[in-house]
C-alpha cells in the first residue's frame, strides 16, 4: 500500500504542475493579446485622430453658424415688428419709450450702414 500511495501522490503532483503551467500559459497569452490589441488601437487612433477632430470641429462650426443665423433672423423679425408698431401708432400715444425705441433702431441701422461701407 505504501508503494501505491507514493504513485498516487506523484500523479497528483504532476497534475497540479500541469494545471499551474496551463494557467501561466493563459496569463501570458492574455497579456500578449492585451498588449497587441492596445498597440493596434493606439495606431488606429493616431491615424484617424486628425480626421475625427476635423469632423467634430466642422460640425461644431456649422451648428454655431446656424444658431447665429437663426438668432439674427429672429432679431430682425422683432425689429421689423417694432418698426411697424411704431409707424402705425399715433405720435401722442407713443410716448417716451416709443421715441427711445425709434432712436435706438435708427442708431442700429446707421451702425449697420457704417459697417457695410467699411
């Protein structure tokens, strides 16, 4: 029985060594795969990073441009409504506020003309 016990013990120790070697192999392959994947991802990012930045910047510029145009259009519409209201109202009912608004609108138009000339 002593002899069988030694053989069983030797077999178990060989099995544990094989399991440890197998686990070490998986760890090595995992680290190798992660490093290769990281290198490929880094190269991909470097290669296409400028293109991605250009796309993002151009989209941001376009959206700012559209928002500015919409804001300017809304402001112009409101100015036109104010002009129409002031023109349709009699001078006596306009009062100080109406006169101030007329002067401000005239000043804005003068500034636009000066900017357009320059």
